[in-house]
C-alpha cells in the first residue's frame, strides 16, 4: 500500500477516533469504577498515578486527543483558499503546539512517579 | 396569478444584483421554466437564463428556486406550494447575466478526472462485456446530467476553489468502478490529495439537491476507501 499524505492523515483521523473511544473507556473504568464505593481521596488518585500502566494509558489518550484535534484543525484550515496557501506553516505550527502540550501534559502526569523539577 | 421575484444582474453594467417582480398567470401543471418563457415572451424579453431539452436531460436550467438548487424544467409551480416564487442563479458561481452562471470551473474539474473510458487491453472481437451486476454499481452515476446543482450547493467547493467537487468525483467513481476501465491507479492518483475526495466532509448538501437522486457522497466515500486501501 502506498499512501499519499492526505489519505494517510484521513485514515489516521479515523483510527485515532476509535482508539480514543476505547482508551477513554478504559480510563473511565479505571478511574471511576474499579474502586466504586471507596471514599474519593487525593491519596487514592496519587496512588493510581504512580501506576505505569495508568500513566501510559493517560499519556496515549493525551497523544491521540492532540493528534485528532489538531489534525482536525488542519483539515478545516485546508477548506479555505486563504488558509490553504499556508498549509506548510499551519502544519508546522500545529505540530509545535501539539508537541508543547504533549510535553506539558506528560510532565504533569509522570510527576507522580518520577520526581520532575 | 403567481408572483415571480427574479434576480437580475448584468456583469457588464451592474455592481449588485437586484430583484424584479413579475406576475404570471397560474396555469395548471406549469413548470418554472414555462413561467420564465411566459415572462420573456410577454413581459420582459431581456431576462436571461439557460435551457435546452426542457425534459431534465441536459442540465442547463439549474437555478436556485425558493431557496433550493433545482432544475426549472423539472419543478412544477404547484409543487412549490407558494404563490410567490423567488429565483436566483446557482450560488457560489460567478454570475454572467441574470440566471446564467459561469460554469467554467465546474467543467474544468470535470475534465480533470478524465471522464471517458480508458482501456488499453487489445480490442475484443465483439464488444467489452459487462455483467448486469457490474453495470448496476455504476447505474446511478451514469444518470448524472452535469447540471452543477450539487457543485453549487457544496460548502467545500464554495470555500476551496481547487476542490474537485461532488459531480466530478461522482463521474470519477463512475469510471473507476466500471469493469471495462483499466486506468484504476491513474484515477485514484487524480482524486487523491487535499483537493480531491478527502476534502469532502460528508455534509450531503449535494445529495439533497440532485435532480436525479444521485448521492455523490456515496461515490466519494468509495473513492476515499479505494485510495486508502489501494
Ligand atoms: S450529481 Fe446530480 S446534482 Fe450533481 S451534476 Fe450530476 S445530476 Fe447534477
Ligand atoms: S432544460 Fe434541460 S434540464 Fe432543464
């Protein structure tokens, strides 16, 4: 299979939507239902966020969400003549915004496990 | 009497379009096109509009009638259920005069998709055969009369001037899916890319206005799938 950028991004947009849906399901289950009935305490949340699997799951939701949202923004931008002229610039800006938010988010999440200054 | 409010505009003289009102006798089974003939013959010979077949075959009489893109010859006044009928040219296309629009961009995109059968196989003794099932897949798309209603109603074609649009993509699928056509890879190359099938956001505006009940979105989705999994 040989992909053009547009067909690849279109396909990844669909795949990421399905993955977000399933990953969010797993996240909601883990956060809200596994310990149903237990008192909700900060200590419990902090403990959960020390678990590598939970952190990996939440980080992947963050990655997929950012990709899906920002790729959507690019697709909308390409709908307009006056924006599509700047496709390259817009794409790079979105990559930078995505990377910045991902790093920020991951820092916040993993801070419970690794001591990040 | 039926009141017709018709957009008048002459690109050589006018800056803005204006609406002119005409009263037309309410004849039984009269179509909008017949009412336009009445106006030209009896009230105002300067009104410009296109038509040819008068039978929903040529696609020339597409215009916006009471807020929806329709064929004037196919639209009966009584079916509109109103005694005031507003007519304007197809939106999102440059107006040449009154109800006539410039279809240049529409046909340029149609040409881009190579709207003809390509078959480089040796010519058979009799004919290129096609089963009923193979033909059924393209039946709907073959009915397209290139009226431009879908193209004019498409939001994406309105904001992105390079987007191929629903009509050209419907025809592209018509040839791609034709069992006798051998240029599948070339056709997919043409419709791939940011201004091809992937620009469609499945709004279905095109399907709503097609006088032949074609659903261009179906063809476009099929092309997207084919381009992704080629
Ligand atoms: S698909 Fe329908 S609306 Fe579009 S050009 Fe063909 S006949 Fe007209
Ligand atoms: S006059 Fe030919 S389609 Fe209406």
